[in-house]
């Protein structure tokens, strides 16, 4: 029962994030806003305990979530053989570009002395 409450909390936060995103025409996706709201909500035991139980259940059954992906790959195997090398190159390049941008941003971020203002 506690796990279902956790799932309900997750759905509530995602729905509220969607409502805020669409209602206020924000540039952030609803699920991202929902995660930010969930982060705030996890400070309270009323939210934290059921969500922790639900998360544990979902993590133990995580491998089941890969079944649809595997079926999709098998369904579109012809496309994968035709464009697979291009897809692999694009994924590798975008990953390296993302890592490089992240490293440059973190390297250029102003550092503050410990205990300083």
C-alpha cells in the first residue's frame, strides 16, 4: 500500500509540473518541473517514505523497462542496419561534445574560497 502511495506522489508531482509548464508557458518541460517539486517534497516524511518504497520496487524491476526498447530495436532492425553506423557516430560525437561543454563550463565557473562570501 505504501508503494502505491509513492507512485501516486510521483504522478501528482509530474502532473503538477505539466500543469505549471503548460499553464504558465514555461520553457521547461513538465516532468523537469515535477522533479524539482519532488526534490522539495522529499524533505517531508509524508512524501519521502512512500516514494522510497516505490523507488525500491521500480529499481528491482528495472530490467523489465528494457523490454520495449529491445522490441523496438528488433522491429526496426532494417533501419538500424542501414543507418546504424551514422547513428553510432552521432551518439559518440554528441556525448563527447556534451562532456566537453560541461568540462569547460565547470572549469570556467568562478571558484569561491572555503568560508568566503
